[in-house]
């Protein structure tokens, strides 16, 4: 039961314990408030779905790879596994005119209602909604997940690792994703808030605009948040309301001196971070997530780069509240594969819908500083026309949000410069190759999207004797020095070296150091990329 709970755990540890003591399939009573046009019930925030089919682990040379790697056993990150399925019943005690199921997690998802397939999405990092028609008094929802591996270059987890919401709606309704809020600062010190609703006319605020005379601005130092009641009217004259949380702030990047936040020069001091909780697995765990972000804040960080996929919505809520800027990243691969079962299999058919869903979900978060369309994408290479795809993705983003620039984490510098990828971007993100900060000066705004990447193991200080003296060394066996003396590859540089790069190149907007915390999988050590030899089980990258 504990293993089952970990797969869909999103609440407190008290909640986890109560789930482990529950043997029956829980019933949720969906009773919409007659005064609300939209009623939302998170149906796995307390007791969770019940896992009805277990994943199978692959074996190599007689060993269970999941046990050897020390991974949570919802999925083995190096072997193919069978699909998992989750089931949940709910009762409708009053008529519901329209209901939808909102799903997000990891893997290829398909949802069924009372034995009938109702929809799905191949990219489990991206949320999707499916209609629930012909509801009965008691209904069975099943969500099947096909998490074939390897589907990433690190451990991703599998199953319902994020919240599933059941939305019951009466007539015309809108949700926060339908609303776009854009703020600006006026010369007199006031703020102008512009509101638009997709396929509707904004009734409140009047004419879709609101002026705040003495605004409390959002920044990492002062994360002031506001709520706005929005009323919209569709073409049929039907009205609906929704409350949206937002922050008042402005961002501007220049090629001369980097980022300006709320009209002032601002340096990004960020970390890259995987959506991973180490021994707790990949399921969203708010106490663990808050701890991770507070560690970053306590070290002086003001930004997080989501590597290399869209994070859970709870992450963005916390960054809004705690005060952390976010580089919101969408992909680790486009058409050209990095892993056998990666998203490249579905990219052509789904990329536009994926991008639209991500932007619609995250655009009202003041923490979101940049959209990133990819990390070290192989199409950046000179043998492919990555520029055309980059231009198409930027255009899709701009249709939904013109208030933020678009970037990408680039490591194929020469080819990306010549094939149109860099030209398509608003801000150039440099993964390592620190000499390119100077090469790109005056071309476009630039920042270090991924820097340093030093290996270390906390509390480990190996020494060797040399000429009668004890000399610190970077590694011994599976140990890496906590001093982080040398980077694993020549283009990376140590944390000290990359800090000096930012000091000496003031036109840079800042950097995202690799990375905040060790994460499960990708145990690169010994100076050999992808040297994943047993018993190493997690990365050595974490600061």
C-alpha cells in the first residue's frame, strides 16, 4: 500500500498515512454549488486513485535494475515496463450538465469513463481535459499510463504523479487558463492591468482594463500577489466568472545590460532543477517541493529553470508566493531522438497543442520570466533546419503571450548561429561554452541557461599524498570531492569560474547553475559522461 500511495501522493505526510490504512476504493460525491458555474474537485488530493495494474521491472544479468539503482519502484528507468492503470469511482448526486476530467502526469495517458475511452495525450508532462458525457449515478474513471523507458535521460517516474481534477460545469463557464492578464507600469507610477478572455468579451473589469494607482509590485524580494474577479460574456450573451491570481511586474531584456525587472537592472542568480524528490520519487509532494525552493532562496538564488519539461502547477504557485523567477522549459527533444521512447515519437502531431496548453496554463504566473522551447535540441545542429521549427514555436507562443521573451538552452553554438535557431529567439540561452558571451555581445540579449555542472558529494574530501603533502583530489572510486575542484567536461567550468564570467560580461542577464539538487538517475561521475555504473544511483551534480 505504501508503494501504491507514493505513485499518486500529493498531500501531507498525515494524508499519506491515512491512505495507507485505506483498503476500499473511495467514493467522491460531486455536488456542484448551484451558485457556481464551475465546481472543481481534486479527486486524488486526499485518498488518491487506486492502482489496479502494477508496472513490471526488467531484469539484467539476474539483477532487478530498479533495486540496484535505488529507484522508487513505480518504474525502472532503464528497462521497458508494462502499462499501469488507475481507477476511481465517484457518485453524482445532482444533475451535472457538463463535466471534464483534468489529467497531468508522466507517460502516455488514456482515460476511460464507465468502460468507454474518452481521450488521452502522449506527453504526460502536459495537462489535458476530456469531456465526461452520459454520467450515471455512480461512475468509474480509469486512467491508463504507458511509461515505456527509457523515455528521458534521467529518472522521470510514472503513473499519476500529479493531481487529477474533476470539473463539473453548468452552462457557459470559464477557467483561469482562458484568461490572460498583462501588466505594465505607467510614467506616473500607476499600473495598468489588461485582461482578455479567449472567445469572449470582458465585462469585468470594464473594457478589460484596470488601473492601480499605487501598485504593490511583484519581485523575488517582494512577491506581492493580487486576485482579480473576471466576468466574461460569450457571443450568445451568456456570462461566466472566474477569479485569477496575478502579480504586477514588468520585464525587459536588452543586449546592452541584460534584464530589467520593474524598470531596474536585475541579475538572474538561478539554479537548474529537475522535478524529482530523490528517495520520495517523482510524485508531487508539496512539503518536499517547498523545502527544495527554500533551500535555493536561502542560498541567495532568485530564479529556477525547469529542466527539461513543464513542471506541475503547484511549483508555479509556490514560486509566485516565495519569490522565484522561472525559465519555463518545454522540451528536451523535438523530432530527433535522444532516447528510444522519448517525445520525438509524437512531436510532429502534438507540439503545437502542447505549447498552447503550457502557455495557457502558466502565462498568468508573475514568476514566469522566459519561455524555453527546448534544451540542447539536436535540431540546433548544422545538419538540420532547426531554425524553421524554432520560428514556428515562437510564433505559436506569441499568439497567446507577447509579454515574455522566448529562449532555449543551446549547446551547438556555431550551427545554431547559422541555421536560424538563434535568430528566432528573443534571448539567447547559452549552455556552457562561456566564450560565447563575448562572441554574442551586441547581437541579442544573452544569459547562461546552464552553467558550471561541477560534480561533488556532500561531506566528501578525498586526499592523496604528493611530495610529502596531502593534496585534495576530485574523485576516488565512486566518491566526488565536495570541493568541486574540476568540471567533468572542459566546456563547463567550475562555479567560481562561471561567477567570474558573469562579473566580467555585464551585458549578460545572469545564469542558471547546474544544478540545485542531486536527482534520481543520470549518475554521471568519474569524468565520463553517462558513466552510470553500479552502485551509483543518482546524479552528483547538486550544489
